[in-house]
């Protein structure tokens, strides 16, 4: 039941997204625009500052992730579909998991394009240890979106949701952001500092567990009016 | 509680009044000398903050799962005090940092995390003020997430070997310098009592506000 509901919610979001591709395109273009803006701060005399790539990648991801979160739930609100979704005789936590997986999938798609782009533009050796990098990105995305999905879902009812989402989301997810940036910069050293990267990856995994557990625990009472 | 309040307030005032004298009489630390005296209030602030964050999280959990509005008011008051104590802790830490590290602010793990905690509870207050209906629940979620990350802030200096002194200072201080250790605890207790006094006052105000709202609705009906 639980897995099936989560899968159905994920498939529903995917079907809508596959048809319009609105969120994917806007998120991606916004992320690229972020990277472009950063280039003014981190490029001196035509050369990117060493080690800037990791930070730029993560900040672009977080900014665009915030946008994607807002848009996903704005769509539900606009179509009044969230009420129907919550009225459905299904475990609330499963609806949360479905939504979370949708956001993670969307952000992963954006990362698939953004990461090589940043590596190329900022001469960043992001793929020196591809498996470590993938672990960092996946865990970071899960940690960020687990809190993000919960807050965005809750903020649907709030008046000032657009500004409130980043205000609430960034401070709470700081541990994941720190681990992401530090882990990436450890990987970008020559030679890559693998033990250090592993430390940050495990720290991130730990925070993921804490965040997902808390979110699953709180989603039900939070979404009850 | 109301009967206890006046003696508690007097005791807190007396302890806070005596604290500067106790700090002045405590022995000088061998390397930091006078600057080390900041430590007594700095640590006491974080002790009170830990209490405030715990109270806020407990209130939030009770409100979220039981719907108890009194718990929500307590959580709100505790969150406000968290911001106050966290600001004071950051300022006193900054004064210390100026003398110990030569800079007002160091981007060190423990400091960054403390800054983050301040932002979380500022976010809590912003939500309460601007999110409109249903804001209490969202704020409760913030309080719980804030409390969940707080232990990492406490341990961060030990794990990441930062420039901030380690938390194990407290364990060894009792054996090495009993007079200093006593003053540390005296200040800690005074600050926690101050928190209790302020919390009681603030919750009382919120109670009256809720009562006033209820009376307004009654008068209109």
C-alpha cells in the first residue's frame, strides 16, 4: 500500500512534468543563469579562481532547488489538487515520499547537466572521483529536498510562501550544504582527499537519516488542518 | 507557579547582581588573563540557550501531536528567548574572538552552526508573524528541526577540531580549578533562572492575549 501510493504520486507528477517540462526547463535555465552570475565574482583576468567550482555548483543547485520546490507545490495549489490528494484514503507519509522522490528525480536531472557544465566552465576537476561525487550529489539532494518538500507542502497555505521557503529552508539545511561544499572541495584537490570526502559523505548520510525521519514523523500532523 | 514567581525573580536578581563580584574574585587564567572572564557569561548564555531550545522543541512536539495551545505559547516564548540568548552568545563570543584569535568573526564550524541556529529561530519568529493562518504548526516544525541540529552545534568543536575551545574544557575544569568551576556554574544557574523568569512573564503575556482574543470573539457573537 505504502510503496504503491508513493509510486502513484511519483508517476502522477512525472506524467505532468513530462508533458509540460515546465519545472525542469525553468529550474535548469535558472541554475545556468546563477552560474553565469557567479562567473563575475569568481573569474579574475579570464581565469576562474581555484576551488570556486564546488561552491558555485552547490549554490546554483540550492537556488534552483528552492525554485523547483516552490513550483511543484504551486501547481498542486493552483489546481486545488492537494486537497484531493490529502483526502485520498492513503497514508500521508506515502504521499510525502512520492513527492520527495519526484523532487529528487527532478533535481538529479538538473544536476546531470549542471555538474559537467560547471566542471567545464570553471576548470573544476569534479569528476576525478566520479563515485564519490555522485554519492555527494545524491545524498545532498535527498537531504535538501526532504526538508524542502515538508516545508513547501506546509507553506502552501501561507500567505507569503515565496519568500518564506528559502528563509526557513536554508538555515535548516546548512549542515548538508556545508558537507556538500567541503566534500566537493576535498575531491577537487590534487590528489583527491578521499578519507576527508568520505567523512563528509557519511556526515551527509547521517543528516539525511535525521531529516527524513523527522519529516516522515511530522508530515501527518502538519498537514492536518 | 504564581506564588513561586516573586521569590524566584528576587533570587535571580540577587544571583545576577552577585555574579560580577564572583567573576571579579575568581582567579586569573594563566594565558588569557582578563579576557577569560568573558567565558563565565559566554558559557552561561549557551547553557540558557540549550534550555530555551529544549523547551521550545518540547512545546512544539506537544502542540503538534496533542494540539495543546498552552504548549504552543510556551514554545513561542522560548523561541523568542532563544533568539535573545543566541544573539548575546554570538556577541560575547565575538568579543572573546577579538582577543583570542584577533578577529571579530571566524568562519569556524562551531560559529557557523551557532549562526545557523540564530537564523532558524529568527525564521521561527518570521513565520509566526507573517505566514498567516496555520503558521503555528509550521513554526513548530521549525522549532523541532532547530532542536534536532542543536546537539551537532554543541559537539561540532570536538568533531571538526576547530579553533573554538573544545567542550571537554568543562570536564577537566572541575579538577584543575575548583574556584573557577564554581563561578561557571553559578553564572550558568543564574542565566537559566533568568530564562525561567522571562519565560513565565512572556507566556503570561501570551495567555492574556489569547484570553483577550477569546473575549472579543465572545462579545461579537
